[in-house]
C-alpha cells in the first residue's frame, strides 16, 4: 500500500514538473520572440524564422533542465517528447500571438 502511494506521488510530481517547465518555457519563448521581433510589423514578425529558432531552442533546453530537476528523461517515450514539444509550442504560440496582436513593446 505504501509503495503504491509513493509511486503515485512520484508520478504525479513528475507530471506536474514536466508540464510546468514546458508551460514556462513556452511563455518565455513567446516573450523572447517578441523582444527579437520588436519594432517590426506584426505580419512580418509573425513570419520570422528567428522566432521559430527560439521555440526550438526552448524545447531542446528543457531536457537538460529536467535531468537537473531529477526527472529521468531516459524513460521518456515518444509520447512524452511530443507532449513537451506540443505544450511548449502551444504556450509560445498563444503568448507571442497576444503580444503581436496587441502590439506590445517590452522594455528589454
């Protein structure tokens, strides 16, 4: 009974950690994309390859961070990698889209 509870808790903490990191990385990538494309017309900024490179870097940077946080990425299945990529992309797309639509300028 105690082993099941400990395993369930460990799995829950793993899921929360992966989801939180993917979400924060996506939002951070959206902000960085906005800073990089600052001053450009939103239509031009939206087609920037540099912003896509920021997204890819945010996705790839999460794997070493997860290892530092104690998550064994060697046990990740393709579904886990797709989940991390999709969550990061989704939050990046929404946050950068809001920043582009509102023509927000950041003080960086």
